[in-house]
C-alpha cells in the first residue's frame, strides 16, 4: 500500500473514533448509561417511555395484514442463522489457533439490548431481538471470513468491490506477484516464530 492510501485509512479510523465519541454523547443526552452490558435510563425517562408503549391488542389491530403474513417466513430463517452461528464458532475455534489468527469475539457483533427499551411492547421487543441476532450473526460471519481471507488469499480483486470488509484494504494489489509472495513469506515467518515461542515457554 502506498503512503497516500495509508493516510486515507488513518483518517477514516480517526473519523470512526470521532463518530463513536459523538454516539456516546448522544446517549448522555438521552439520559442512559451502560453498566455491565445493561442499559439503564433515569427513572423519569423510563416512566415516560412506558407511557409511550403501544398495547399489544392495539399493535396487532393496527398491524398490516401482509406484514403479519410474512412473519412465519422471516422467523423460519432462525434455523439457518443459528446453524451459521454455530458453524462459524466451531470453525474459528478449531482453525484460528492453527493459523495463528486472533479469534473474533462473538459478543462484539451479536448485541441484543433493545429488549430493555420500555416503549416497546413484547412483539416489538421480540422483533428487535431477532433483527439484532440476525444482523449480528451476519457481521460476525463477515469478520471471521475476512480474517480467513487475509490469511489464505490477501489479494484485492481487479474489479471494484462494493463495501469491502475491514481487512480488504490491507491486501496486496491484483497482479502484484512480488508483493503477494512477500506477504506469504511474512505469514509463514510469523507462524514459525510463534511455534518457537511456544516451545520456549
């Protein structure tokens, strides 16, 4: 990677950190704090949220018939999603230590906290939990796949890739054979050094 690309990536990283800081500020304005993974609102805010909660009967009465008809289709996806979640977890548990790759923390991607919002009824909470799980599994799989690709084939595509994963920009350019061979040697040397350190310990 040339210096200009590195500088752009550094700017992006800085902007992401600034965005996280602004999101935290927004949380303070909405009067909530996070304690041991639990989101806590001030009591006055929580009471107001409960007033805004739509009752279950009213929610069902006002729901679109077509939306309700698609619910079984949406929720049937829990089976393949669960299998994907389990498969990815087993895969990285077996393979990543062999490759010398750091495991992806599942809890960093699968976050289910919207169920604690008092202005959601039980159906809305279930929907939010399901969406959080589904998108979390997708993000979890994407990161595991990204680290795998970085190990086995760290080469950029010739064609432009829309919304590439977090490690793609570190890959060597398409057609740069020398850079690829150097990267492979780097990976091999890291594995040898790691095994040597394990023997010493």
